[in-house]
């Protein structure tokens, strides 16, 4: 009886491991970049520490949290990611100036509003919730896939539709494939957008 060649089964396993490593390398690189930025250091120790922590985070996530591949669960194209960051940075600057004005003129009118959303993609919803929190003057305190509960430093309305357009309008348009400025043609019978992202 001939013994099986030990090198036979190892090659497909090695190939599979290399393929997984290639798929994870982009995510590892992003996590490592975030770690380097947070630590404001490019030392060998920081890079090594970041690589180990990023690898551990991916391992735990793949093993215990995710049931599908990252690419299937968290699908965000580079164009959409760029638009999201551009809109977010613009809104941070604009809302920051408004928040300073409201604070200095003592016109603070804090309110809590429930803002409905119809985004079906969970990742898009979480990114919009984070954008609302990162924008000065608003904080997302709850998100349940159907609505955002938002604390608003300058609350001119509690109407869910109007408040939603002002707080999250531009961010949601990024994920709907529309022009974030609201210049896309509205559907028949749809009200014209009134600007977005005021916070």
C-alpha cells in the first residue's frame, strides 16, 4: 500500500491561506494606517504593535462575529467613500461655524428629534449615524435601522421629515447615489430638498 504524498494536500491549503491573506491585506493596511495616525508615530514599535492588533482584530472578527466575507457584508466603493468623506468634511466645517455662532449669541435651543430613515444597508446607516455625531451640533444617541434619535443643539423644528433633511439629508444622498448637494432632479410629486446636514 502506497503512502499518500504529504506535499499533495498542503499546496491547496497553502494557496487558500495566501488567497485569504491577500484579501485581508487591504483591511490590515487600513487598520494599521488608522493606528499610526492615532499614535502620531512611524516608529518600528508602533508599526509592529499596529500590525499585531490589526491582525488580532481581524482574526476575532472573522472567527466569531462575521458569517460572510467582508466584501459581501461591507460593500463601499471608492467613489462613494470619497464622496462621503468630502461631504462629511464640508459639513463639519459648515456646522462648526454655525455651532460657534449659536453658542456665542446664546441662541441654543436644544432638542431631541426622531429622524426616520429608509436606508436598507446597515453599513450606510451606521456611517450616517457616525456622520451626524461627528458634525458639530448634533449627536446620534440611538439608531435602530428605521430611525435616528438625535440631540440637536439648535432645534428649529421637531417635524421628522424637515429635521431629517436638515440633519442627514446630504449624508443619505451619498448612499442613494444622488448628488449630495441635493441638485438631482426629484421624482414626480417629490418635494424639493431644502439643503442638508444642518447641525
